[in-house]
């Protein structure tokens, strides 16, 4: 079984992936449109969307032990 990642290590990886996505997408938009402001804005938008998406996926996947379905969760 794989060892779970630490919280700060996963945050560093997520920010790195989001930064890479923002830089690449901003560079592509800059090359296509030849407008530095459009490249900067689109790169920033892709960075924010990627960070929010990865954080949402991280929260959705939890390593909780299975619980009894007949027992209420808020007990």
C-alpha cells in the first residue's frame, strides 16, 4: 500500500503543477495573440482554476476508515 503524502508536500506539488500550467498556457496565448497582457491574464486565470480544481479534488479524496452505514455520522 502506498504511503500517504504529507499535507504540505502535496500543497507544494499542487502549486508547482498549477504554476506550470499557468506559465505554459500564458506562453501559448502570448504566442498566438502577440499580446503580453492577454498572456498574463490567461496564465493567471489558468493558475487560479488549476489550484482550485486540485484543492477540490484533494478534499474530495479522503482516507477515512469505512464506517457502519447504520450509525449516524454526527454522533
